[in-house]
C-alpha cells in the first residue's frame, strides 16, 4: 500500500507541476480518499507472462483483421447470410472472473461481435454475432481465445 501511495503522490505533484505544501497536503487527502474507496483486499494478483501476452496480442490482432474483412464484406456486398444476427452463448472452461472479463472485452473489441452478458455463476458469455456462424466453430473460437488469454496471465495468491 505504501509503494502505491508514493506513486500516487508523485503523479499528483507532477500533475500540479509544482512541489508545494498545498499540493502535498491536498495529495495526502486525495490519496486517503482513493485508498479508502478502492483499497480493499484483492483476492488475487495476476502477473503478465511476456510470451503468453505476445501470443494473446497476436491472436486478438489476427481476429481483428479477419473480422474487419468479414464486416467490410457484409457492408459492401450484403446478403442474408452476411447480415443476419444471432446471440451465441458460450460456457467458459476456466473459473476466473478476471479472465472472463478480458475475454468478453476482447470479443467486444472484435468487429461484428459484442459481448452482451457474462454470467458469473454459470461462467457463460452471451455474444451478439453479425453473420451466420456455425455454433460449434464459434464456441471453439471463444474457448481458444479463453485459453490464449489465460496463458497470458498467472495468478499470484496472496497469503
């Protein structure tokens, strides 16, 4: 907690652009409020794995390119199969709400798809999809995304 407070104080003073008693005093007040509001005990800390994160960025990047091309094709050359929509429900394998949130955000980032809901109890993501999709293939792609994202992080349990 102290290292975080020091970093926040440095940022606070840097934002004001001047080291003064008033800036430090107001920083102490702001940091106390931030710590009180958001300083609860974390359940776990996730560390980023460099190689896994590169794989995840490459996977999501490739998905962005291919999905953008599919959406562009649907816009330029519309057909009933390209402009139809559906809602696909995919039950995730992992139990981490952190990984589920990143998967849902990566899906929403991808053109033609939008995560509608992440059910924490059943670990199910509901996704709105543009275009006809094979349910089994879509499920497999979301589960692969989950594996790739999970490979980018390791959970460090706090004792």
